[in-house]
């Protein structure tokens, strides 16, 4: 075997038995890959090439999972090496020789995956690396998007029988010949047939289906529908049916974490092969997230919020995400299903849980109803200081986008709390008001906050520590040249001087104010 010879020449044994994984190469590769200052070898006879060839050879013998060093390479070092080669911004600085070297390494990766996928168990991690390799939008493939195929695939498969094709004209989209090469090579080595066989195996779990369709979803635009569609249509329909029939008791199952990711890939396939089903899949994506959010299990709620946050990011990013759900559609869903209220019934004592909710509130912004705002505010009543702080963090994030009605309503709520709460909670309320003022994007917001703080600092019964805090918050907002106009600053300096002139009333705080406005 030529491949065995390449990486076994130094061991001096080429027979099929007693083959050892080239550990010296693995250690060298790890020291070059798993570091901030990385340099990854890209030649067939160097350490990455040798480890890939060795893994493929062991996979062919059914030994890749049982060999400790081979498994170590496939699980950790190899994914990281390809992640750096394909997604790093350094890609754009490399010359032709390096790019062609990476192309050769990718071809070796394809050989490994095509060999390993024919056996059990399904190699989820390897399929993740294959997804990276097939993704036309990563830095490496973007840089090489105008390259044409290096091989004539018609000669291999016959006219019209390729697994992947470049578009007829570059006006439609870029040729991405190298992606087309990788996909066709995978098909030539029986990769598609192996995926199909696995997808039709008995009792396959949704997580495994997800792992198998991810690589095809990312490159769906380049797949040849006449060859691939008959294989994928049944999978699309079965998946939709399977997700619909997930029962409530199953929602806590760790294995269902992969459903959002699975539906994301199915949507990419629908956009290419079944455009009529795109809306159906989007509805299903949102429906399953709502069901997970309503589930009593923390992990299901947390995963749902994580996915909702991701959908929000995908739909609002300037760089378009192909299968993102339209922002308006997402907003309507959030409002119609009171997603925020449901989320707030969960574990708001957990900071990470609240961070997720923040994303929803920031998107809702001015669409947040006054009722929901009241509901959020009331949650903190009688709660621990952790919950109060978490709620204040959520409110401060939302207030940045509030319209005047929402802002006025919020200050009414704050005022009501102020009248009944202890000085300890009042400290937190002052911090919240200050935060809203500091983060404000509109003059009206910062103006309103300055008024409120000034009034609170003048309450006759207030302890001096709270007066001092109110004035410090006030000064911090005033000092921000960006949000506060000079005229407003001047008006408060005049008010301050008037206060100081009044004998007796403010003697204890004259020094603070003078110091602050110097």
C-alpha cells in the first residue's frame, strides 16, 4: 500500500499487521497546531499529511477508533488544524503554494471521512470537519471562489451525473471549483452512498441525522439536483415528520439538543430542492423552540434561549446568513407567543440565563408592551439581590431602545418601588437609573434620567449616602460630552449654584457638589 509506505517508511514495516500510528508526527503536529503562534504543515510527506494517511489506512482496516493515537488525532488536533487553515483571517495573506497544499490536505481529509463513514458508529466529529471543508462561505473557499475544478468530473461520472457542479455562468454565483472537487471526490469514494445507507438505517437518532446532513446543507447550492435530490427528498420529509412527533417527555433528552441544528441544515436543503417547504421548516424551528422553552427542564429552556438568541443574531447581522429567519417574522413570533414572559418564568437567578433573555429584549425594544414591562418589573418583588440585579441588567439593556411611552412607564414603576422599598434596594434603583442614562442613545432619555436623579437628590428625607450616590450618577451622565448638550450642562451648573446659595438647606452636601462641578 503506497499510503502506508509514505508514513511507515521510518518505522521500517509496511505489512498490514503491527502498523503503528506515527506518534512522532502527531506530537510534532500538536505542538504546531495547538498554540497561539501556529504554523501548520501542508505537504503530503509532512506531519499533517502523514497522520491523515495513517488514519485513513487504519479506518480501512476498521481500527481507527480503537487506536488511541489515531483517535487523539481525529478528535482534537485534526479538527483544530482544519479550523485554522479554513477559517482564519490569515488565509488571505498566504501564497498559491500554501493554498494548493491545503487543497491537497482537504483531499486527504475527504479520503479519511469517506472510508470511516462506511463503518459504525457514525463519526459525528469527523462529519463536523467535513462540514467545514464543504462550506463555500469560509475564509479559505471565499478566497478561492473563482477557481475552476482541477479535474474533469464528466469523465469520471458521465454527462450530468456529477454530485456537484459549478453554476453555468459566473453571473449567478462564483464557480467554487474547489468545493465542487471536494464534494465530487467524496461521491467518487462512496461517501454519498454511505451517508444514504446510514440515513436509512433502523432507529437512527435525530442527532445522527443532523451530523449526516450538515455537510450537504452547507454546500446545497452546488449539489447537482438530478443526482442528489432523489436521495435527500425522503430525508427532508421524514425529518419534518419526526420533529413534529417529538413528545413533551422527550424534550429534556440531551439528544434533542441537535434538533435546531438539524432543522437549520434541512432548511438549506429545502431552499435548494424543496422551496415550498421552507416556511414549513421555519415554523417548525420556532415551534420546537417554544415547546422547549415551556418545558420544566432547565437544560431544555437554556438550549431554547441559546437558539432563539442565535436566530436573532442571524437575522440581524449585517453579513447575511443564508438560512436566517426574517427579522419581522421573528419579531411577530416573539410578540404573538409572549416568548419573553414565558422565558422570565424560568431561572432568572442564573446570570447566564439572563444574558440569553437580554438578547430577546434588545430585539423587542420598542415592541415590548407596557404590560410585559410591568410583569418584568414585578418579578423582583421580594427576591434576592441577585435576582434584582439580573432584572435590572435586563431592563437597562432594553431601555436603550425604549420610546417615550415605555420610558415614562418605567420611571413610574421605579417611583412606585422607591416609595415602598428599603434604602438597600433604593441604592440599586439609583444604579439602574444611572445606567439607563449612561447607555442612552437619545437626548430625551438622558434628559429624563437627569431630571429624575436631580429630583431624587432633593427629597428632604433622603439619607446623605443616597443623595451622594444620586449626585454621582448625575455627574457621570453630565460628564459624557457625546450624549448631553452643553446647554443642559450649563443649566445644571446654574441650578447647583442656586442650591449652594440657599443657606442651611444644603450645607452638608455643598462640598460634594462644588467638587463635582469644578
